[in-house]
């Protein structure tokens, strides 16, 4: 019996339907919340994959959505895989030309991206489509290209599978010698990697070729080997196929007693496992072998069993259809009787029902209006609470910034000026004094040094509270001045900025500067990092800030990590700018803070 295999490469492991359903429910819940578009793209792509064998329409919807996101954000890998998912769905629906157009689109992207593994998968998918469409030359070309790419990418199982696929095309083209050559290559590769299922498939295909070429003794040896692997794999259907192939091969060699023993094994297995379709083929082969042996009575006996089994299966199907029709007829008849009785009852109750219906409708309308009114009031109240919270947050942050500026100004213009004047006066006095001994002179110099240290301290505190660079030169210069004060021997800090040639809104600059200060201080205090990378990029409608360290990291699922004042300050400042903040960290793998704020 001819055994064919169609190989489809997969990107992720197949999960049990229950677990897959749980993941789908989890992903559907996630997209109902507020997600960044890049994360929403990945969720939609995963949903498209999970729905592939459950709901084609849902898979197509989410694949189309992930494709749109991928184009928007220029994520070429997800764009190519979204096209491939659309192609697979259209193939499953029988729209082969449309499926081909999607796979060709995926192929073009993967070629530009030089993705050898992905190209191997797509060429194989295209080969499958061309084979279904009967375009064998094009199918062969794509299978061979897939095989070359599998070799280049080191995909061992893919090499074996594509050899087998190439062999099936040559068999369709009536070129048994070429088919045999590639089946044997597939067998060698399958044995190399120890894939027992692929070995069994290749052996069965090779045996079929030997049978077609009337090399029955060689076919028998191959089918015997195939049976060994079928038993190892506990493949009941494969065992029946091998039993039948062995029985037929033994029959052609006129070793009828052995042929009948293997046929009996096939019959027993189909009965035990209720493999009715396989039993039909078993009876057919047994009838032929009995005829070859000269026992026309037994041949007729198994032919009759074959006919009876076919009739039985057909009758069972027919009886089921008749039973369904009978049930439907009786149900409709009872429904008609019930409908007639209900019609009589309705005539008696029209007035009562009408009155009750009008009253119920009025109550429903009143309740609906009342509920809508309450919802509107609640919505207004919630909006006002949120608005007041935002106003309070804005007021606190703005008041904080004003107070920082005032204190910095007072320190610089008040205390700083007084300290400077004191230093000048002391210098003048020192120049007019004549010290009687070195100790007096040393004491005076210490006093002058203390005043000088005080001047510097006042200046440092003033600049920390409100850096001059932030006021004069902008955000990029202020951050660079801030990190230049950090001892590079303790932690190496790298800063990358882009698009900040022009000044942005002063409030945005100030808040982003405070966020950087808070994050850097957290890293120095808690992370134990040796390197810190800060990236600040201004795009057309958004400013992105990324702070990444190589420290000890933390578990983001531990909610207590997000209850500290520092992280809450960061969140409140980001909320003030109507932006978003994400933390990505793992123990021992450092941490990343990603801030996105709108910019007009």
C-alpha cells in the first residue's frame, strides 16, 4: 500500500488543545488591557499561530492585524511569518492561488533578510502548494531549494523530510529510479539522526518502488525492516500497512503459507483496533493472494467479506442518516402539534399577555433610563476624580519644580553671594594682618579653606537641585553633565542621544531629567552594576528613554519591588507627561527601564 507523507516545518512545538485554549484565553484577556502597540503586535501574532488549527477565520484576522503592526514598526521577521500564516490558512480553505501569493510575499522578505532557516520552511510550503495544484516541476524546484537551505542551516530533520518530498514528486512524474534515489537519501539521513518515524516512512516508500519495479525479494526485505520500526513506534496503522505489504510480496514469491500468516496478523490487528478502512484493504490483498495460490474458494470468501464490510460501513452511514432524518421528522411533527396547542392558548391569553407586556415594557424602559442615568453619573464622577487626581499630581510636580528653582536661586544668589563676600573680606583682612607665628597663619588659612569649601558646596547643591545646563543648554547637556560627575571607576556610564538638537518643552525636559536621576541613583544603590547605558531619542511624535544596566536584576513578578518611593516617583512623573513606562528584568540578568512620552 502506498504511504505518502507531506512535511510541514513548524516554528513552535505543538501543545495539547486544553493548554492551547488556556493560552488563547490568557492572550485574549491581555489585549483587552492597555498594551504598547509593539507588544500588542506580538500577542496578535501568537494568537494567529494558536488559532491556526482551531479557527481559520480567527487565525486570519489576527495574522492580518499582526501584519499591519509589523509593517508599521518595520519588524520584518513578524511581517514574513504573518504572511506565511495567512498562506497556510488559505491553503487549508482550498484557496491555493491566494495561499501561493502570501507565501511568495513571505519568501521575498526572507530573501532580503537572508534568513536561511525561514527560507527553507517557505520553499517547502510553496512546494506543497505546487504539488497540490499538479505543478510538479515548480514543486520539485522548491523542494530542492528547501533541501539546500536545510543543509546550509544545519536542519538535520528538514534534510531527511525534503529528500522524501522530492522522491514523491518524481514518483508522481513516473520516474521511479529518481524517486528511489531520493527515498534512499532520505533513509540515510533519517538513520543518521535516528528518527524512527521518518525511517519507517522512507522504507515504506522504497518498498513500494521495488514492488512497482517487480523486485519483490528486495521489497520483502524492506517491508520487513519497516515493520520493525512500526512496532518500535507502536504505530498500529503502520503495522497493518506493513503486514499487508509483506503478505503481498510473499504472495508474488509464491511463499503462500507465510503470506497468509502476515495477512492473519493484519486482520487481527484491524479487528482489535477497529481499523475498518484498513481492514477493507487487508481483505482485498488477502483475496488477491488466495487467488494467486489457486484457492479460488478462499479468494471468493475474502472478496465477499470485503464487499460485506463495505456494505456494512455504507449501511451504517446510511442508517445513521436515516435515523437522523427520522428523528428530525418526528421532532418537527411534535413541534407542529405543540405549536397548534400553543396557538389556541395564545388566543385565550392575548389580552392578558398584551397588558402584561406593555406594563413590563414600560418598567423595562424606566429601569433602562434609570440605569443609564446612574451610569452617566458614575462615569462623570469617575472622570472628575481622575481629572482632580491629575490636577493634584501636576500641581505637586510643578510646585516641586518651582520650589527647586527657588531654593537653587536662593542658594546661588543669597547664600552663595554672602559666602563669596565673606571670602573676599577675609582675603582683604588676611592681606593686612601680620601674623606673629606660623600657627596663627595656619589657622587663618584653614578658615579661608572652610569658606572656600562652603562656596563650592553651595554651588554643587544649587546645580544638583536645578542644573544650569538644563536651563541653558537643554536636556542632553544636563544629563551628560550629571553622569560626568559619576566616578567611572565605580560604574561606566554610556549616553546616546538622537534628535535633541532643538529644545523641547521645559516641563518635559525637567521631568525626564528627574527620571534619569532617580533611575541612575537606584542602579548605583541597589543593582551592583558595572555598566549603565542611557539612550534618549526624540522622534516625530514621541520621546523614548531607555536605561539598561548589567546588574543583579530582580523578579518583575514580585509586586513588592514596585512599592518603593523611587519607582512610584518615576511612575507619577511619567503619568504627568501622559506617557508609559515598562520594566524588563530577571535575576542575574540586569534590568531595563523603557519610558515613552508623547511629543508634539
